[in-house]
C-alpha cells in the first residue's frame, strides 16, 4: 500500500489524474473503474483538461462504475449515470459502448448483478479502480458490516445514508431505499486501487483504513490486503495518521 499525502484537494486530484493518465498512455485499451461522489470531481476535471489540452485519448478505454441507485432512470438528475455523463463522460471521447454503470432499472436485479460480474471478467478485469471513502469506512455502497468477500449485489441503504442524501430529492419518500453495488470482493479483484480522501471529515476513516485492524465494520480496511493499493489524501484527511507516510510503502 502506498500512501501519498498532498497539500490540498487540488494537488490530490492532480496526482490521482496523473496515475489514471499514465495508465491510459501505457495501455490505451485499459479498463477503469469509476466512482461518484464529491471527492473524485477534481480528478475528473483534470482528466477533462488533459483530454482538451493534451489530447489524452479515452476512445479505447472500457469503464465500470461502482454503484447505482435502484429505481432511478439514467436521466434522473440524482442517478449515477447522470453524474458520470455530466461530470466526465460527455466531456471526453469515451465510447458509450464501452461504458458500464449498474442499471438501477433492471427488471431482474440478481441476474443483472451476475451479468455485471461476468462483463468485468470478459474485459479482462479492472486495471485501476478509483474509490472514495465514507466517513464510516464504506467503499461504494458497501456499508459497515458488508462481507469482505461480497460480489455485485443489491444492498439496502442505511438510514443515515438516506438522510445524507435526502436534500437532493423532492421528498423523503423519493430517496431510494436500495442500490446496486460492486462488492468488496469485486473491488479487491481490481489490479490496482486508487483511493482518494480529502478533508478532516475523512481523517478518522483514513486512520482506520491505513493503521487499523481489518474488519467488515470498516470495509475500506480491506485495502491493506491489496497488492497494489494507492491512497492519495490531502493533509486534512491524513491529519491523524501516526506515521510519516508520504510516499511510504507499507
Ligand atoms: P464523497 O463520498 O466523495 O462525496 O465524500 C465518498 C463516499 O461516500 O464513498
């Protein structure tokens, strides 16, 4: 695990984007796992800049997103489909045929989840999975208590997650109750992980992830077992780590 500490959010984002761009230049037909949430937005902005100003070519990449709400159509402003197209895909030359985001409107969700796992395998596995982290240690919608070997599946959202999200919806009842998410095991099968964290609100989660015991009660701690995991945080998120880590290989 390589922990890289940058001064602030912008530097964290640029460092992360460099890693993604290096992979695309080395392997133009690579498979990248994308994440939603506020944290990767700066990284996506930098990728868009690299595309527009430096000609970074996304035309051969394949993408798989971590998760999606059940019951929201792709055009819903709170769906993760909408998020990805608005914040990244429509600004770069990604081929829509190679974009995969879980289908929240799937008729048979279990069948869809199996298909998603098969699809990842079909494309040779994910080369680099981008991850955010929840303050409670969740990765994707794998909340505390998720099996560390889990695969893509439907999950009931925790009440606190629904409360966090309710400001984005017209009424409480509109907040989805379920999501489709890659499992912790699915994420761990990626050839490399790039976990980003910014701000003091993530400091406790990052300390547990880097220095704590591995536990399903804090799913992100499993990244300690990954052979190629990069954690890029800013000084706020790293503020309670007890060791001097920047560029430290553990
Ligand atoms: P955030 O969410 O990037 O909006 O902080 C991260 C997460 O919950 O995984």
